[in-house]
C-alpha cells in the first residue's frame, strides 16, 4: 500500500512541476504572438519600376539605359549579344493589379500582398500572351532587381526587370 501512495505522490509532483515550468513559458508565448505575425503588411507608398527589354543576337550590345544592371552581362542574359530597352514604367504597388503592356499584345498585371516582416515585398505578376496567363511570384528587396526571361523566338527573348522602390 505504501508503494502505491508513493507512486501517486510522485506522479502528482511531476504534474505540478511540469505545470509550473510550462505554464509561464506558454503564457508568455501567447502574449507575444500576434494573429498577424508572419503575414505581409501593407505599404502605402511602395512603387515598382518595370523595364521591358528585348534580348537578341543583334550587334547593339547592352542598351545604355539599362547598363546599371550588371546582371545583364552575365548568364543567362549574356546569351544575347543585344539587349534593348523597349519600355519603362513606374507603377504604384498595391493589392489592386496595375497593368503594363508587353510586346506582341502581351500584358503584365502586377499586384502586391504588401511588405513582409523581413522588409521584402511580396509581388505577383500575371503575364498574359495570346490568351494564356502565367503567374510569377517573388519577394523583392527594395532597390534590388528581379529578372524574368521569356523566349519569343529561337534567337530572341523578352527580358523583364522589376525593381521595388
């Protein structure tokens, strides 16, 4: 009978100690956790530059208007001996899609989920060509370009650069 009583006391002590050790930690975590932790925050003044370029086998080199991007001199862009700026737009980056016309009757619809806790912006681009839409999602550090390349023929490509400001 004594061993049962001792077992019951030890079990009760373990439960009590466990409660005392775990309760403050769990309570503190609940106070610090936010229901929106980890979700994007809205940024009212974010803007994005969209540069539409054409890469080809021409003899023009890299257009002086886009030489500030050293990435264009490296692979995969170095496969094109000519990169020409076709258009440049600056748009408000928000939850409502903003549109940029693309060569060949294409369209890019850009929207954002806002700023992430790490300071990067969540960006979604819906690229539409010939009635087919391809979605592109990335997170962008302000000032750092994000590139996308789409082949338009065996020797040419549409090169897109996105820069959040």
